[in-house]
């Protein structure tokens, strides 16, 4: 709680807008930041308790501004559980941006395709997730300050927002998949046997992020929207090895489509009926 207060006290006087939607950009997707009007950019290095992302492809700025008229805070890069940070630290930006007013959290990531009907460069709107990270950001006694001990997770990803994104996708003629994101701890990519298991269990895409932030946001009553960029088919599906540089390159290629989709959908998402926050941290 003290860390969140420190972040809020630092950011509040520096932000150009009060954000309605917080957007987290995954690996290789940082170029979305070019779409932000009236932007104020603050390096993570200046923000108390913020970690400098150690992974290539994660830039490390919070940018306040407007996208298609909607006040946003964009996190250009995240830090991950596999980097050795605690779950509490991984979700600090989520909680801080919720405290600054965001009623909706828009998560993006690079992910491997598990569903055999997917192909590289598909966009997948996240409908649900499976937490296979072996931990949960709400573990421990402190998290009850933010929300209930046993939070409901029956609508982890906002259904109304999924409909808004599908409508935008149709308008823009951008094909999208819908599916279940499985969050693993990493940092190894999966084995072929693990990918078969994930498919059997109902997973459509696999990655190493997103789940902690989604859980922390739902705990606060903040709505969650997510899009995975399927940068590659998961291990064992195609006869090739996986490589972070290639994942980043594929994500960078998808940024334009992803950006257009987010821009088009944001006004409908931010004005939809569910966009009222019960967020207990909101100031
Ligand atoms: N597995 C896990 N994480 C990923 C992948 C993958 O295949 N691609 C991009 N992020």
C-alpha cells in the first residue's frame, strides 16, 4: 500500500490527463506509443519502486495522453515474474494506475499459438485465462486491503469489451481469434508435451505474463481487456525452434494492426455500461 501511495504521489502532479484506461504493451509492441496525443512520457527509472524492464523489447516509460479522444496511461513494457520480481511487484503498476483512476485495464502480450487453427500473426482477443504460474498476486495477508479475500473470477475479461473489439475488427477488416490465454511462469519456452497438455486443458495461446495483472485488476473491480499477438506457433507444432528475437520481430510487425484495433475500440470500451469502477483505491 505504501509503495502504491509513493507511485501515485509521484505520478499525479506529472500526468497530463487522468487515465480512464490503462494499457500495458507487451514485448515488441512499444510502437503503439506513437498513437498517443498530448503525450507526457515518464521513464520508469524516475518512478519510485518501478523496475527497469530487463528484457529486450520492453521500453520502460509510462505515457499519459489521449488515444482517439480517450484519456489513457500506457505502460511501454512490463516486468515479469520470471525476472525474479515478486507477484506484488509485478502488479504494482496495475494497482497504481487503478488508484490514479483507470476503470479498465487493457493488456497486450506476445504469445505462442496452441490452438491448431491459429497461425503466426493472428490477433487473439482474450476471453478467459488459466493461471499456470504457480503463484498468485493475492497470496498473503496484505492483499485484503485491496479487495476481497476470495475474489470472484467469473468474468475475468470484460465480455462487453470483447464485443466492442469484435465490432472494431469487423469495421477495420482485421481478422481476430477469441480464446483462452494460459499464463506460465517461464522463462523457458514450453516443451512439445507441455503444449499438447495445454491444448487438452483448453488453452488457445500461451505466454509468460498478463495473468497476474488481470487478477490484481479484477480484485480491485477494474475491468480487464486483453489481446494476444500470436507471434509464433507454440513449441512442437511447426518444425522450428523458438527464439526471443523472432518473437519480438513478429510482434513489431503486428503493432500496426493491433494499434488500429485498440484505437478504434477504445471509445466504445471507455463509455460502455460497465465502465464504472468499484475500485477501492481510486482517489
Ligand atoms: N511461449 C511462451 N511465451 C511466448 C511464446 C511462446 O511460444 N511466444 C511469445 N511469448
